[in-house]
C-alpha cells in the first residue's frame, strides 16, 4: 500500500465512524428545521395540539389519537430551560419525553412512574454553576433537543378534561420563569438556522455535520471527547466545522467512499434490528442505543423520537399470516383469545396507516382502536375480534376502517408488561377473512 492509499484508507475508516456517529445529529437537525417551519414545534415553548388527531393532521409521522400532544425544542445555548410539570387535580397518565440531538432519551417524567410534578431545569453541556432552589436538574449533552408532552384522553367526552390538564405544562427559558413565572408569553418562533453547503457534493455530508456540531455541542468536546477529537484528522471539529478545502485528494476520496458505505451500513443495520413474530416487527432498543453507532443511526433514520420500550412498545405489521402485504382489497381479523389481549399497565391502541405512515381519511372517523375505545364487544367465550376492512360492516363496534390500497398497522402498548419485553407475549397474526 502506498502512502496515498494509506491516507485514503485511514480517511475512509474515520469517515465511516464519523458518518455513523453524526448521522443522528444531522437527521435531527433536518427534522427540527422542518418542524419549526411548519409550526409544529416551539423553541423553549410547547406547541400544543389540544385535539384528537385525524387524517388531516400532517405535522407528525405515525400519529396517534389516544393522547393530546405538545411538542417543543429546548435550546440551552445561552441559558438553561425549565419544564414545569403540574400537580394534576385528577389522576391522569402523561409523559414528558426529553431527548437530545442524537435521538437518545435522557429523561422521562411521568409515564409508568406515575405523576412527577416539579420544576425541571435542563442544563447544557457547557453549563457551570448551580440551579435555583429545589429545582430538579437534568443535564443534556447537546444544546438543542426535543421535549414531547403526551396526555391521555379517553375519547371525545374526555377531551375538555385532558386539555385542561395539558394546559398546566410549560416549557420556557430559566430567566423567563424566574422573572414572569407561568405568566410568561413566548415570542414568535425564531428563524431556524440555515446550512449552506460549499463542499463537493460527495463529501458535503461532513460539512453539514460540522455545521451542526458547532450549533449543538460544547466546544470542549474537541478535546474532552476522544471520538470527536479523532475526527480532527479528517478536518472535522466542533470549533472549525469541516475544513474540506484543506484536505488532500486521497483523504477526500476516502471520505466520499465513507458516505456511501455509511448509508448502506445504516440501512443494513435497520433490516437486522429487532425481531419479527407473527408478522409483527418489534424493536426494543429505541431511545437508548448508546455506543452502537450503526444502531443509533438506523433508529434515528427510521424511528426518530421513539420512546423507551419499557414505557411504550410500537410493533408494526405489514403482512397477513401468509406473509402477503396488507391491502384494503381484502378483509382481515385480529383475534385475541380470552386473557390474551395486550398485557399493559396503562392501555393499548392499534392505529391504521397508509404507506406514508400517516392516518388515512375515512367517513367513519375512526383511525385506531384499542382498550379505551367505547363499545368494544367481546365474544361469549371472552375473546375479542377486531375487524379490519374497507367496507363498513353491519356491526361497527369492533371495526377499524382500512383504505382501499396498501396499509400497515402499529400497535402501541403503553406500560408493556415484562412478558412483552422478554418475548413471552407476542401479538397474534392478522388473518384474511375467507370469502
């Protein structure tokens, strides 16, 4: 191997590591910018959606209609942010999910732990000092991240009560809370930062990564984080971004190859992630992939924002018991034998999605079905059968309307029992109805 070949291979090896490590950061950034432009999230403020979701709600992929949600982004570049979690007048399930820009959850408030009222302070990676009074400090490794608020709602009649509960949660800068308390009114959402690439297209990924590293990480990471420090050899750092114009040709060739390899590695890792049983695909590493860089990148690409599996598990099904794709051209049933409904401590819900992973409009106005659906009917033997079809049946109690075209189903198990997490319990197959 010549010296030039050695430099290219070294750049390739470091480039693959940088791609896998940095992919969640760039993917989060793209999602963050798009959400700000669409008005789907606030910065240091919740953008609340106090309504049951329908097919017209296009602001989030794989929506659900058993919770009302609020979405926010914390920005602790200049100062900490606070989350005010109220003491509810009436018990109600909620969860406040906090994730960093690597799409890893660093804290859940509520959820299976029950109500956890208090004032939580999010401090950034370069924060020095104490937080005021008895506030609860939460430390994040990135300056930007997500805060998702979900409050349970038991149908239309319960909606006003759920909205009232939701209104008590607040996200704001620390100084605003100390000055104005809960009377603080957030300003208009800021203009999202814009990346303008100049590097050659085949290595521009690293230029974008360098841009967001500077926006999201503490500059001390260039020396305190051994992995980040190693990227200096390929011109990548928090302090200077991506110095592509100072790299020699062998290094650029290695990095271009690394981008292509990284893309393939992420997709291959996703295809090998989790398990598939009875047609249902389960992934249990969401929100906590840690140092498995390929897995973390794959989860960010295909399930960004997913909750920890011990809080909510999201198996997805696209095929029937014969492995044939689900389609509205056929009728199906999902039957739970007596005592075999999803074992959960909170509730379960199965949602219908089109190929774009969004709700599909239907005249009946039902987009999911589950343990909180009014009027579900069990059979005389205690079993429960869900009808999945496009045509309206005579009895609509257990009917989940499907579109006329291809569809898929996502089951949400809130507070799944250990039997779900250890593999003892698995959902039954989706069966076509025989003509």
